[in-house]
C-alpha cells in the first residue's frame, strides 16, 4: 500500500494549529515583550523599559506578600485535597451498593463554574445567616457555650483558609476519578500474591497499591499544584483580595495591576515571575517523587 | 468570565418616530453603569431628549459598574468608544492625561453654562490641568441613614450633628437585648470601610495623600487620630461592631443598627424594606473639621470621534445637566444651583438632607495615580480596624507603598 502523503495530515491539523498559534503560542511571546514595556492601556504606544518591571516587582512587598499568600493556599489546598481524593478513591474502590451515586455526588462540584461555587459558599460563610455559623452555634448551644460569630471570609485571619476549604470541596472529585481509575488498574494477581505472602490490608495498600499508582499520584499532585498556584476566581468573587490583602493571590494581584490599573507591562512581568515559580515547583516535585524523564 | 460583561442594551430609539430623511439623523451611543433604579430614571430623561431632538438618536447602554471601566477603557484604547459616557470624578485625570477625552471648555462657554450655577466643588471636579474634560451631573456624598423607631425607643429626637451628640446617641442606641453580655443592637456601624473610613480621616485632616499629593499622609498624626477614633468607637465605647464581622448594611435594614452611613444610591434598597421607618441626615461631625467623602458622575466625550458626533454628544450632556431635577428624583443630588434651590428638590426627603453637605464634601485626590494607590489605604484601614494588625504598622506600610508608587512613576 502506498504511504499516506503528509499534506492531508497537516490539513487536518491546521484548524487546531492556527488556533493554538493565535491564542497560545503568540500570546506567550507577546506577553514576554509586553513585560519589557511600560504600557498603560490608553497609551498610544508602549515604552520599552527593559527589565524595569521585573525589578519593580521584586522590590514590591505586595508581590511577595501575594506569593506567600498563594503559597499558603497551595500548602493547605493541595495536600488536603489530594488526601481527600485518595480517601474517596480507596473507599469507592471497595465493593458496595451505590458506588455510582457517590462517584457522581463527589464529582458534581467539579463541573460547576468557580463563580457558582464561590457565590454559593459566600452564603454558607455569611457571618449573619450562614449555614456554617448556624450549625456551629447549634453545637455550641448543646454544649452550653455562648454564641459565637465567625466572620470566615470577612476576617483576615480565616479568609484564606476558608477559601482553601471551599476549593477542596470544589476540586477533590477530579483527582478522585484519576486515582480511582489507577486503583482499578492495579493487577489483582499482585494484591493476591501479597495477601498469600501474609501482607495485611494496610501493607497491601502502602506496599503494593501506592507504588503502582505513583505515576497517577504524581500527575494529580503536579496538576493540582499548578492549578492551586493560579487560584483567582475564588478570591475575585468572594473577597476581591481582601480583607487587608489576606486573600491576595499572585493571579489576583496580576489582574488588579493589569485590568484594574491598566499597567499591562507590570502585570505581564508578575505573570512571568509566577510562571518561573510554578516551573521550579514542578521540577522539585518530579525530583522528590523520583520520576525520571524517559 | 472576566470578559463576559453583562450588557444591557436599551434601544430607546425604538419609541421615537423615524423621520423620513434618515441621513440627517446623528446616532450616538451613551454608556453608563446605572444598573439600578437610577437607570430607569436616566432612560426617562434620554427618551425625552430623543423626542425633543428628532435629528439625534441616543442609544443608551447600561453596563454594571463592576465591569464598566474594563469595557470603557478597552473601547477608548482600541476603538469603538461610546460618544458620551459617565466617568467618576476622580478618574478624569487618568483619562484626560492619556488624551482619551475631548476638551469641553468651548462647549461650556458657548452654551452659557457658568460656574455661578454650579456647586463650586463639583464644577472643579471635571477639570484637569485647568482644562475641562468632564461635566459633573451630580454629587454623591456619603450621608447617614437612621432608624426612626430605634431613635424613638431611645428617646432621641433629632439626628446627632456634633461629636458629643453623636457619642451620646450612639451609646443610648447600643443595647444588649438578650442579656448575654454582647450588644445585639448597635448605635453605629462602619458599613463600608472605604467610604466611612475616608470620611472620618478627612474630618481629622488625614487621608491617603498630603494636600500637595507629593507624598502619603497615611502615616501622619492626623490619619492616626482618625483611626484611633474609629478604634475607640469599636473597642472603648463599644457602640460599633468591628467591620467585616457582619453585613452592617443588612443590619440596618433589619433594625439591628440605628445609624448607618451610606451613599445616596442606597435609597432604593431601603424603599423596598416596607417595615423600616428611616430618615436621612448629614454625616455627623466626629473630628475637628467638617468633611465627608463624595464622588461625582461626570459626563465626558471621547477624543477620537467626528465633530458632528461631538456636537450631538454635547447637546445630550447639556440636556442631562439642565434636567437634573429628574435625575435627582431618581435618587441623586444634582449640582446645578437653581435645581438645588427649587422647591421640588427641597421636598425630596433624603436627597435634600444629603445635599446639605455640598459645601464641605471632599473628593478623593485628583491624582493620576489614585487608581494605583487607593487599595493601600483601604487595606490598612481594614487591618487596623479588624485588629489583625497594629494600627501604626498598618498605616506605616500603606504610606510606604503609596510613596513607592509615587517614586516609581
């Protein structure tokens, strides 16, 4: 049989390639160029200022503060979220009636848009008539304690943790599916062999299942670190970055600089600095989990 | 989601009869963010304009304030701007400096508008570099709403004016109704950290910037005195809940807060609350000098449209200003002196009370950089009033950030 000419293949690729080039590749390089300019949206033309935006960002305490707040969010949301995903996956890997129902129930939040979730949780967190405070006070009154009002997202001390908690609820179902699929793929023979060798369920899980699903775990972890580092919608909708900057994340800061104050160059520089941080984090994770690139 | 602006287009022109020669009609667009009942009032006025000016057809587009400036700025930057638009007073410098606005001085002179028929502060609000780029349609100061029922219960006959009267009233109005040692009816509340905080700082002579706008005043003794006063209301006199702890405006609507400062634009949410008996008063005096935060809706014309469209746009601006009594009825304070003095305006209960402050209102600094620095001050107030940061640290940090931006630009 004659070998297929490459031309039609490129033809089929073209629609995607054009979109990918226009909306991803070109903006990536255009962004680097913007970050080297001072550019207020209303300026007639950008002014080239070299690396001035980068050095401004490095001397901007709010940029570092936003980076720290983002780190705090990642440290809370990623381990908690992945632990929960794994727990759900292990539970749903057991044989009992209604697994489909639970799978669906845990996964549904993932399908919601961040705006819908954020608005919903804003009500749950409301200090005055939030469901969360209602139940807490119900419990406190059973225990004979006085009423307490926690402002959740209105209090700088709790705002970021509240957002992390909500994000875990929102996202845990996604990795759950990945982990569940990986667990299902663990060969039965291996588990049976381990059982015959006298391994208890705990050992079977840690010594057999976990090493087998390690690539899936790595994937889940890396993707959630990347996603969590770019957290934006939650603080945008729920707190606007406040109170007192407590929920100011790097992407939120970038948005404020770029679309609130129209400092496009500065906002782009912030975006590229975040990219460097996330890139470094990803390399570290690859190293730590001992995955060699093949 | 960011780009998904909720655009409500009202095609007002649909109601006007179309003259035969359509070539003689200049169609202009008018953008604003009046998505509440103010939008309905504005629609009425624009409809009248369309009827009285058959050669011009105005299409009004309402874009909620939350996304308004995104769309407006991009329109001005990359083409397709509206022919007339609303610009808040303190944003005029930024747009004027970048050459995005048409200078209006010759229009103002030729149509006989003069300073004598305007509230002086509002007249200045559209100027940048001594040239006019915007014409104030109204002035919306912060004011105080108070609950008549709670005032009667506490035996207070009139709203407080002086610092002393305010404290006495606030203490009388703060009550622990269920006896758990915690007040559940508050005399006062900081309903909006920015608006209320800024007003109180102005009264103490503080604020974000020094009067010459060369450096930050956030670390000045005057600003500190204002913050200390607010902290006293919260911690010592205990007449005001810490901001952020609960929704204070909702608290006023449900009768848990007796005196709540808010803008004129909130009348509507109170009118809907049928069981609430309320009245309005000027924001009381808390510091050594009279001052209160205010803003203005300025009308502006973009730089890059044809002369014919500019003329039509100015006609609309003049009409809106001349008919600002109708705008006042929609819940605003106009800035034309003859309108303010009219019997009809004086009979509007809330609007006329808010208007009493016009002589001493204080706009935010007319600085090119206000947009970049505003959040620093708010964050400091939030941190200090919530007790999450020592006031001295929060204020020093804000001052440093403001000075950094001033030095950078």
